C-alpha cells in the first residue's frame, strides 16, 4: 500500500465514525423503539449473566472486602491506622498491585517487619 492509500483509508474511517456518531446522537438515542430494544438487550444480559456475577464475587470475596476496608480508611484519612491494624493485608494489597504504596507509610511498614 502506498501512503496515499493509507491516508484515504484513514480519512474514510474518520468520516464513517463521525457519521455514526452524529446519527446516534440525532436519531437513535432519542428513538423510543431503539431505546426499548437497548433496554431489552440489557435485561437479557443481566438475566443471562446473573450467576457469573455471583461466582466472581465468591471467587474474589476476600480481596473485595479488603479493598472496601482500605477505601474506608483512605477516605477518612487514617491510613496510618489501617497499616498499623492490618499490616499483612496492606502487604497483600501491595503485592497484588491493587494499591499504590504511600511513601511515608511504606517506610513504617518496612520498619515493623524487621
């Protein structure tokens, strides 16, 4: 392919994306028939995948609860208290790369391990 062919393909792609975007916002989004079809698709997806959601939660229950606990302490600006109460859980979150280490608090955790 030559450079001109590639540029033409990219221009056509951009034009097609813009056409579908304006079409959606002007016609499809406000059409009651299309809205009802989308809602029906969402209902079917919810019913079909209800068990998968439960399985995911059961599989990751411990991590989800731990993340909720972490977010609670972070929201209340008491991360020092979280790390002092649950140092092993904090290390688990760090090893699974669920949270970013805090520079001041990381030093305290390393001191506690020694």
